[in-house]
C-alpha cells in the first residue's frame, strides 16, 4: 500500500510563446519540473506531515513518478488575472484523513482565490465529520464554526496569481501539493 508520509506545497509562474513551454516554466518556477507528476484527487493522507520544499526535494529523484494535487491556470490575454490555489483542511483526529481542494479562477486576487480554496477544503472535511454549519454564511463565519467544533485543527491555502503577459505570451500559474512516500 502506498500511503504518503510527507507533503510539500509549492507554486510557480511561467511565461512563454508556447502553451506547453509556459507550463514547463511554471513547474520549473515551483521546482517540480524534473518529476513525472501524476494528478490525484484531494485527500490529505492520514498522519501526513507538511515539510518544507527544500526538505521534500531531498527525498525525491529526477524522473521519479510523483503523485500530486495540482491546480493550474493559463492565459494568453494581456493583463488577464489568473490564479491557481490549493486549499487544505486538517482534522484534529490524527487517525482521520483531511481534504485538499483545487481552484483555478480568472479575475480573482490571491486572497479571494485562496480563501475560496481553503473554504472548499474545510467544507468537504466538515461534511465528512458531521459538523453542523450554515452553507450560506461567509467563509470567515464558517471557519470559526469549524474550528470551534474541535474537529478541524487547521486550514490554509497555497495560492499563485499572475497577470497575463503584456505582449500576449502564454502565462501559466501552478499550485501543487506534492505527496512523498
């Protein structure tokens, strides 16, 4: 059974005349271009520890197949605001899994995109844990309900934004959670 023990969060921006090369440049900016990334759904593994990018990279080898939760967005429209965000919600019970979410909007600031991704992950975890909440309340109000329940210990986001290149080059943003065995 493959169960990741560590996770690294990273993000980056890339620009190039070619779409694919822009993505490669964003991966390079995030320092994960040398891995074969396999996109996975959004479960934060039981007992997984968040480590720094530097520590995580030491545990991986170029060419290695690496599972990742990835948010990605791109534009070739000058000055168009793009974002990629990973939200995380970690349960207080260390024997329970958490949630990660991916959000990749246009026209949202890092704060708005990050809050949305964080809210999404927390809401998914809250429904799993049976926390009673009002879905129509603002994120900051629900966040207090979630944390006061004692069942969700931490939420956060990893968000990258950029404006489309003024000369129309492809601009790509990535945010990723890299799962390390």
